[in-house]
C-alpha cells in the first residue's frame, strides 16, 4: 500500500469512526475526536510531528480548541441543514 492509499484508508477509517461516534455523542465531542485524529496524523508525519511537539502546550490547547470549534460549526451546518 503506497502513501496515498494509506492516507485514504486513514481518512476512511476516521470518517467511519466519526459517524459511529456521532450516533452516540454530541457534535462538540465529535469535533474534539476529529481534531484528535487530525493531530495524531500530524504527529505521525516526518517533520510535522516534531514541530507539533515543540509547540508550547498553551498554543497546542488553543489550536485544538479553535479547530474543534471550526469542525463543530461545519458539522452543525451539514447535519442540521443550516
């Protein structure tokens, strides 16, 4: 499996998990889970993972919160038809 196929599989797996979680969790929790998976992907990439680890924990928390808010807003828009 080449790199692009691995990324697609990871994305497909994340989407499947997000749907399963979404049936049981709030949009806010789903957004946090999606962001967590994105960060796990970043940490696994050469170069990017190291940069994330070097970010101050306050900056990491701010990024996670902002990304979660973005994802939550987009989920609400898509799922509520707004």
